C-alpha cells in the first residue's frame, strides 16, 4: 500500500495540493491518503491577545474541518485525518513519518500572495531537505491531468553511489510514465565524454524496465534548460535528487526555487540518497 501524507493548513494552496494528491491517489493501486494538520498551543483573540484554549476541543474542531474537506474533495475515498499540536510543521511531519510511515509527502506552497509564498513556502523546502521520504511539491497553479511524461534531472556523476534507486523505482512503478533522463552541462561541447557514457550505461542498467530516454543539454543555466525541456516534451512531473556540493543543490537555493517552483505549473519530487 502507498501512503500519501498531505499537510493541510486550509489555505487555497494547500487545498490545491490536496486535490492533486486525491487525483494522484486514484491512479495508484491500494493507495492511502492522510490529511495532516498541526495547530499551535496558543491562539489569539479578536484583539490579538493570546488565549489559552482547550487542546482537545481545538483538535476536535480541526478534525471536523478536515473531515469536511474530505467530504468536499474526496467523498468516495477513505481518507484518514490527523490533527496534532506542535510548533513546527516540519518536525511534526518527520515524527509522523518515522512513527507511522509514508511513501510520499504531498505539499503545496502556502500563502496567498507572491511575497507570502516566498516567506512561508519554506516548509515545503525544509521537508524536502529532511530526507525522511520523497516529497512532492505542488505549485499553486498546478492541476492534475495525469502523469504521462517524467523528467529525471541528474548530474550523471557516480550514479551507482548517488542515486537512491529503490525510492526512484518505486515512484516510477506507481506512475508508469515515459521517463526522460536529463543532464544539464555547459562543459559538454560536441560529444559526451567516455566518463559520461559509462555513467549513462550504469543508469540504464539501474533503470532497466523503464526504457529511459537520455538527453544532454548544453545550456549553462540549469533552470532555463529544465523549463525549456519541460515545455517542449510536455513534462508532467520533475524528479530531482538535491545533494550538497552538486549543481542540483542550486535548485533549492531561494532564487532558483522561486524561478522553478513559483514560475511553473509542474510539480516536483525531491528524492534523497
């Protein structure tokens, strides 16, 4: 069974991510959905004064709201709702995954304005860096229309050691889409080197059964190259392995994240080695 864990803060963006997760789960055999909300111990009154509230009462109210959302967007599905008290969404999600298990966390980028998204969207990126399980980040304008083409971005270096092949294969098995393996490297001028050919052969062997197509793009700007390729090949999902000390790390710095996640409708999955 594949468990999809969906954080809900009741913003329109998180509801959009929930809609995406619901549609995604319908296409995955024996999938299970969990809607998850974290609430603070202290809330504020109408005048901004902090108020102590009954935690159990708040939990029941939030669970009712989560169940109402389930009834609204997934009326025929068995969705588990979880409301927990906590100060950090990321820490609560990590704890839940460790104790209860999840195969994929599906998150939107919260906030109603562009500035709010840039300030508040860090929860998604923080969770992606935790490496507890794959994280699917759903841009605010993304709509699920099936997953037919997947772009797997890789630096093609030490792929046997650096590619989390089992989580990657598990995701690919769920989606059953055409796989496009893309390497962006401005240093390759005419033909790929013997080193890259060897890495390509290793990755082909690791991805046996998924018939990947390989592309080496000689554009210096990684984000521009990925966006152009995604548009040309009608990509529905981008897979990445964010690692330190590699060009993939640039994907998760603030400026690159803004360009790739806030200026595209294509969801992105972060998988850690």
